DNA sequence: TACAGTCCTGTAAGCGCTTCCAATTTCGCC
DNA sequence: GGCGAAATTGGAAGCGCTTACAGGACTGTA
C-alpha cells in the first residue's frame, strides 16, 4: 500500500543534521544541542519515522527482543490459566521496556530446535525458560550460549544461576500447618513425582510441618500430579491408614481424584477427612466441596522473571527469587 | 561465554567458496553445484553456523516474524483457555515455517502504540489481529500499513478483507434447533451486546431457527455476556414469559447466571426449562447441571488464521474462512 | 571447430542503523 | 583576551546478509 517507510537519513536530511546526530536524538544520547534535538524531533514527527529494527539490531548488536519459551507439553500447563497468567505478567513488564516478546513453544522437537537456534545465533537479548524438564539439554545449551537466561522453576539436577520459583515447600508447610491448626492429628499426603523439584519440595514441606508439630509423617502415597493417581493414592491411604483425618494433596487434579474416592467411600469432607490441594486451578472452585488449596502466584512469576531478565540484559546481577504462595481456604479443610 | 557466532563469510571461506555461493546454499537457491553445496553444508555443520536474523532481514527486506496481537482486555478472554488454545493453534502452523512469533497484548495504550509502531515500521511480515474492538483505529492503521493482516472474528463496522471467524450464527441456530428437536416450543434467549458482531449473530441464529420452525422469537432479554447480566436476563424472562420451556443463552457465563436464578426460583433444569449456552468454557462442565453448549473451535481459529497469514505473505490471495461450531450436549438440555 | 545457450560463481553494492574518530565550536576561568 | 577542557557535530566504517550483475565454464548442436 504505502511507500517504503522513511529512513534515518531522510530524517537527518530534513532536519538539516547528519545521520549521526539524528541517531543520537532518537536514542536520546547525550551531547546533542537543544536545537538539533528539536529539529530532528520535528522531522521524525512530520515523516512518521519509526526506526528500522533490523538495521538497528545489526549495527548495535542488540536484538531488541526476548523470548519466552515454554518447554513442556504437560497438558496441565494448558488445562488451566497458567498460560494466560504468565503472559499477562510478562507482558506487563515488557511493556515498560522497548523489547519485543517472542514466544516459543519448545515442547515439540521442532520447537526445541528453534529455541536452540535462537540461543546459538544470539537472536534474542535474553530468554525466559519455563517448565524445563529434568536433565533437559536445553538447559546446558542456554548456559553456553552466552545469552542471559532466567528460569521459571527449578529442577533437581541443577539449580540455575537465575531463576524465579514459587515457594512450594513453604506452601506445603503452610497447608499442613493449617490442617494441624484446625485440630487434625493424623495427616496423610499424596505426593507428586519425586523426581521433580516441585514434587520433592511439596513433600518436604509436608514433613517439615509435621516434624515441627511432633506428628507422624508416615501416611504417604505417591502420585504423579494427575487425577487418576490422586484417586489411586487416596484409595491406598484409606486402606493402609483408615484412621487418617486429613490429607494434603500435592496438586488440585489429584485432590479432585481424592475427593471422588472419599465421596464413594462415604467419608465426609471436611468433617471426617479434611483435604487441601495445591495450585488453585479453576476447577478447585467447582469441586464438591470447594477445595481449600495453595494458590500459586503465576502472574507474579511471569512478572518477576521478566524483571530479572531485563536487569540481566542491563548488566546487573539480580538474585534468584522465591515467591510466596498463599493458602486459599474454601470448604474442604 | 562463547565467542561471537560465526558469520557467513567465515563459512564461505572455510568451504572455499564466495559469500554469494554460501548464501545461495543456506537459502537453498538454485544454480549451485553439488560440490559447492556439500562443501558449504559441511562448513556450516563444523562451525555451527546459524544465520544472523538482523543481517538477513536487513538485506532481504523480510522480517522473518509475524505478530499475534490481542487487542482486548476483556477478562473473559483470559478467564478461560482461549489464550492457550489460540496460541497452540498458531504455534502448530508457525513451527512448519521459519517465522518467529511475536506476541503483543494490545489492550493497554502502550500495547496499542507498540502495535502501531510495528505496523508503521513494517517490522513484521504479517499480523494477526484478535478481538479487535468495534471501530478500532488499529484496524484502519493495519489496512494502511501495507502489512498483511488477518483478523480473528469480525466487527460490525467493517468486514476485514481477510479473516477467520467462528460460525456464531450457525452455532446459535444449531443450539436452538436442538431445543426444538427435543420438543421445546416456547424458547427464549438472553443475548450478548448487540453492538458486537458475535452478539448480533448469535441472536440472528436464534431467530432464524425459530422462524424456520414457525415458532415465536419474542422471548428476548438483552445481556452483555457477563454472568450478572445472565442472571438479570433470566429473572426478567421468567417474569415476562412465565411459560417458557427453554432458553438459549449467548454465553456460558450468562448461562451460569441463568442457572443460578432458575435454581433459586425452583425451576428444574432441564425438566422444566432447558438451557443451552455458548462458548464451551471450562466451567461449563462444572455447572449444576452440566451445561449443554456450543463449542468454539479456538485452536482451529489460531491455526487457520496463521495459515491464511502465511499464504498472504507468500503472495497468495486466500479467501476468508468461517469455522463450524459444534453443539456439546451435556445435561442442561 | 565455432557458437549460442545454460549453469555456476565471484564481486560488490547496498539494506538502515550505530558508533568511533576527528574536527569544530563553545564554555569557564584566569 | 587567551587557554584548555568540554560539548557538539559530521563523516565514514562497518554490522551480516542478499542479490543483481557480469564473467567464466560448460553443454549441445550445426
């Protein structure tokens, strides 16, 4: 439709200055006279000039873009608002900068290749890596690339240098302490995978709270965060520890499964058995009874990851961050 | 960490050919001897060469990136899986190309400015515009920019040249026909905003179905797609048309509100009054009773928008697309 | 053998910008 | 008024790549 967009040279010419000066103005560098600045600003205005990103990036060796990579295809990530919330948080910070946001779904092989290439060719100024698998080769690649990388969450195999994580351990402890606070004594747990950082830490939080209260932490079933495993775990717990009066479940999906089993077995929740979940997904509000659970600060995660990345890009050295979780008390405990 | 990534010149040198030839190889252009091709490919391999996007884009006048812009901050968009699904669809197609995906949340003023600048500076090869407001100035800007633009959904004020939309009218008609099919005769509707394309078209679908069946379409309450307005609408309908035996509600959120009112008023669903919603959001599975509703093909929307955009970028002239919706029958009708 | 046509290749001119350098101007102060 | 320092400027060299263009090597045919 319209013609080629105006170039810096044209702006400079119109303003009666050199390209160098024009460039200084639009990057508001110092050493520019008020007169020159105004002339250039006027020309920019009149011409509707917008800098060409490619030219700038080639000359400056900066890309003007960061990537948000989600490297898991765990349906659970997509089955709730995780996505929307992270992006909302990321976007809020991005908007304050003049960086662009690139999105890479690095779950598939192609997606992972893509991310690898971005890293290798340094075609982004920074990368946020979310939901990395354990022992993910991308992690090493990211390290070696020389591109600033912020991780969302941690893995067991190695703690990244810069990360933002939710306080899974603290959240779990808080949940269990709540159960203790309302008088429960025989508190079980259904864990997530114990080869995942979240799985381990929520379990540790459970044990910690019980240890502090001098209660037994021996009522344990292991699950995989999925609903079916929650049901199975609950069944096992009821069989092995018929006396239990509360259960801390390491995910809402498993908690939903557990509630189903409890209902089938005729155990009243929370009267007979109190239940607390983890994550605060949408469906937690729709279980019967409504699920008391630990809310994850997803949006804040996105926000803080981005802040950290921006700092890193600016040459600062931020410290890792662990974000507090919050217990949302509903009806199940 | 590592040094500057290798350049094309270095690859060419190592392969013993000129940069021109090396460039032809990595863009697999024609007129390259098998020998030269192999030599370059080997050098690329050995050096771990990845083309520099900025250089390429500057020289080729192509950006290698498209943007997905979501220009509404309607909480409903974020309150369900809309986001995740669209992006999944978009990503699936993007992965088959070598385009990058840039995300712009253009709800805020800053976001809109950003998008405007991208359009003006042609810093993307194409744009997907989702959830544009009525009379949105971005729409005109996009047209004039000379950048290929695909719209998701339509607006009343103007039909974009290239768009993908869900068949709101057909979906509504299908929903109402279902109600007729199960023997309902006095079918009401709660509409969405009638200054929105979706609002109008779902309403038209309702009227169409009734007209075809020779039934009255006079039982109408107007809402705004939100839950509260659904409750209000239902209340009004019950007062004005106590004889109604079914209601087609233009969104699941409003349907949830309507169900609540029906419950309070002691009307059994679906026995006394059948209810059909629209959108098939997650919560539709958790209402009491579970909501029969029209499912929107969100992922397909993302996919088809992207396909269309890619065609446009390749110089083809695709035709607009209207995607079929699907009635999901649960318990409320 | 000569000649037109094809293929292949190297050369070099930018794409639009930043930034270094050196030249020029201005300023503060004795 | 004169001096050094600081501020401001223009010029030009790239950043890494694509893409005419022109020339050289080959092919097939007469």
